[in-house]
């Protein structure tokens, strides 16, 4: 990868935009420089590195950085639940809630909504339960630590929502349903950014939380929250086993992270614009609560 230029399609405008990458030079060094690659292989497996990196964002004087951070990355501060001066640290602002009216849910119950704000890419899960991510194969069994779950997803789809540091960093349930099982899996903390993926990072095997969801409308969905470089904490805020569409499930601490939804061959049908952009190697910028797929028995196919 000779350039760090990252482009995506803004769904609201249908135009291509260029991402302003947080920590761009550092990512290029760690994933595309020989010395950086050697350093990274050591750092990603050291929990202290993420904890140390988080400290400057959690101390009280980091609040002075909030206005600059918001302006630099084009964050709509009017959507935030509170005024900027009421956030005590940069980390608190990063994991902010939004005003209830900021993300209206698609009213159609046959629609699977995006669980988060971010850039979504649709991956096909082949008959061997393998996804090709930036030309690198990712075995679903390794991602989920389950051969049985992987076999059930053969021929299905993975919708991967990548959150950049500028994004709203809470994630939500994409439908009504029941939580069957949730488990935390240990792992390294690679960056989930395309710069890292193109450098061969096995980011989908990062520290992660895997949840099995059962939905009357969509059958079985697997939801995976994936930590990332310097993000060792994935907070879960839900309680109980029953959940409703749009309910907050949790949030990430400071940095960019990923939420993936996986389903089998008879699962929902991914939206055509997302599929088209993905086939062209482009992510699609979506917002939490908007449609990303439709139940297969509600489509005309």
C-alpha cells in the first residue's frame, strides 16, 4: 500500500469522501515500515500498552482537548447528549450518548438496522466458512472460536461496521430478540483500519465479545464487538436476555473499533448499495438505526 488515502461512499449524499485518519502517520509506521512492524508484533500483545495510551484521555485536563478534537474531525456537537463543557474528560466525550432524536430508527420491522454509526462493508462467507478480507482469508471458526457456528454461517454474509474515532461509539441491538449466549474472547489489539488490514493485520482475531442472537424475523444472528489498537475495553451496558430493536448494548473506549453482524445463507438480504460498493472495494458510511438489510421473506427476490 503506497498511500494512506482511504475513501468511502457517504450513503446520504451518494458521493465518495476521503477519511481524515486519526493517527495516520503512526498507523503507516506500524503496518508499512519494517521497524514499525517489528515493534507492533510486541506491543499488540501487551495489555499495558493500551492502558498506558488511555491515561491521557481519562485525566481531567484532557477535557481541554474536546473542542479541538470535535472541530478537527467534524463531529456534530449538537447531536451530543450534553454540552461540551459538561464532559469531564476526552474519553467521556468519545463514548458520549446522543440526544434521543439524533438517530431515529427505521420504522419497518422487516429491516435489520445498523448497530452503530460507521463504514459498513459486506463480506461473503463461502461454503468453507471463510471470508476474504483485503485479500486475506479469515476463517469464521477462528473468529467465533466455534466450528459449529461457522458451519451454520456457510454461504451467508458478514456486515462489518468500522467505527472511526470521530464516530458515535455506542453500539445497539439490530432487531428484537433474545440473547442466547455471550462470551468474551481474548486476543491481541491490532488496528481495525484499512491501513492495518492492507498490511496483513489479523484484526478480526482481536480481543472481542461474541453474542448469539435469536430473532423471530431474522432467525440467528451473530454479533461481534471487536477491540482495536489501544482499545482494550469493550463495555457492555445491557442487562437480561431479552432485547429490543435499537436498545443500547454497550460502547467502546477511545479509538476506532468494529461491530460485525454475521448470518447464514437464509438470513437477511444485504442492501444493494452496500453490496455494490463492497464489490467495488468501497465502504458505505451509515448511521445507527438505518437499514442495512431486509428479511429474506420480505424481499422480491
